[in-house]
C-alpha cells in the first residue's frame, strides 16, 4: 500500500528530529492541521469507522439535556449558563439535548451553547445539525476560549481521543515509548535510551510495583485541569468515556478502521486512534483544583437512573415495528455488559463545584 501523506510527513519529522513519542504521533494522526484524521473526515456511523452513543440513539442526548437542566436548577437557576460540549462530533448529542430541554423554557432562555472542536470538517457538520436551533451558539478551538461564568460541560468520547504517552518499565526506571524507522523506512516502536527522571514519584503504588516490561499509559493533565477550572465554581462537567476506574498497567492504544481493529502504525491520518481513559488520574487532577468528583459509575447505571427505560417505552408506544426493533436494540447496546456492549465498559464521572450535592445519576448506592 502506498504511504499516506501524513506517513511521509511523520517519516520526515523522525529523520530530522529522531524517534517520536507515541503521544506526538497520536496527536499528529488525529489533529494534524492538514492531514489529521478528525480534520479530514466525518468518521461516525455505519459508513464510517465507529459509532458513538449519541449516534446509536436519540435517547442518549435527550437524557443528557435533562441532566443539564437539573444541574442548572441545583446551581440556583443562574440567568445565564454556558452549555459547553467538548469534541461534539456531528453535533447530534447537543441537538437531542436541546430538544429535550424544551420542557423548561426558562432554562433554555438562560443557555448559550459553546462547541469546542478542533476539526473544521466536523464544525461544519455540527453547524448543519444545529441549523434549526434558535439559541446563541459559538464554536471554539479550546475550552479556555469559552467566556467565563456558570458552566455545564459535557464530553462524550472526547478524552479517549486525546494523546497518550506510553512508558515501559526497565531495570533503571520508566522509558518513553517512541516511534522510529526500521531499515525499510517503516515505523517501528522503540524505547528512549534514557529513563524519564523521577517519573514514578507521583504514580499509584500499584504502578510503581509493576514488573519490568510493563507498559503504563498516561495523558497530559492539562486538558482535564482546564475543564476542572471552568466548573470548580458554579459549574459541573460530565465526562463519559470508555476506560478503567483505577490506574493500571497495560496497553490500550487502539486503531479502528471501518469498525475493525487495525495496526496503530499503519495508515496514519486514515485510521482512528484512541486509548482507555484512566478515571483515577482524571479524578485526582480535578480534586487537586478543589473540585469535587462524583463517580465514576457505569454508563448502564447512569442512563437507567436518568430514566432510559421510561423514555424508551414512550418512544416504543409511537414506533412502527421496525422502529421498535431499532429502539430496543439501541437500548441494549448502550447498557449491555461485556466487550461488545457499552454499559459497563463506559463510565460516567462528574467534576463539579463542591457546593453541589449528588448530581442526577451519580447518587452513591
Ligand atoms: N462526542 C462525539 C464525538 C467523539 S469523537 C460523539 O460522541 O459522537 C472525538 C471528537 O473530539 C471529535 O469531534 C474530534 O474532532 C474532537 N477532538 C479531538 N481532539 C480534540 C482536541 N484536542 N480539542 C477539541 N476537540 C477535539
């Protein structure tokens, strides 16, 4: 297969500057300004590479709209509230959320919508999806560009698309995993020659004690700190993603091409790359800012607590037999356990102003 333009570009960068950390590779693959995966395409749906919860069922976005409405009430019904979505894909979730929120016009009249998106292609898709919405909507490249004030922030399958570093434990410490070139000029994984100084100082004991050869993946905290800062006073953020509740070793970087797994080093810019979210690390970062952290709970439990079943029944009453089958299948997929379902693999965590009590769906058992 011929090299993708991004493969040529990355090869050139490696030739000039030497092997490249996995995080830089992932970042270039997903968001390179010209050839990045998200920048050049709309990857969602049956004809694309993968399907996300809002694309599976309208109920997902609707329940999040009702969640936002309840949180606005808990915040004391501020007269202006920023409803922020990070990485909104096609804009489907926001459209469904705003439709459901029509039950409380007072809430909608307080809302300004802020879409945080790096991809001009997806921004265009979002503008199209939201073209009928009669509320102020603006687009931003970064959450820091959203004006300050009371904020409700939603992020579904956003963090998993942010770059991860991989480090490998060796006798003398943790070494960054890097991508270099083999004798044919193809990409090959390797290890940086020197251990990262003091790397394990802040790691959970379980990771420190991992055997030689173990791989640990970590993300730069900046993204979650930026989100946390926006909501620590008069706000709440809901992070929904696939991942693990406790930090752990193991490789989770995965490439997906048309609904099948692929080699992360093949076809950069053409395949999707994601990695599990480490909710323990996210929670610790948010708490370090003074924010309170609720959950994570499983997606199945969260959606059921928000009334998934009642909403599905309401839709079923009006559905044709084919629609009814699709609704039942969607609900099953959103809540099923095991590797193919999203119910247990996906977790939901809230980060919020410590003055708030338990948020909807987050009550402890
Ligand atoms: N939330 C959507 C899409 C998830 S895919 C859904 O559930 O369907 C990841 C999204 O994050 C895409 O919209 C992608 O363009 C965006 N994205 C990826 N990296 C980003 C970054 N660094 N900043 C902002 N958005 C980003």
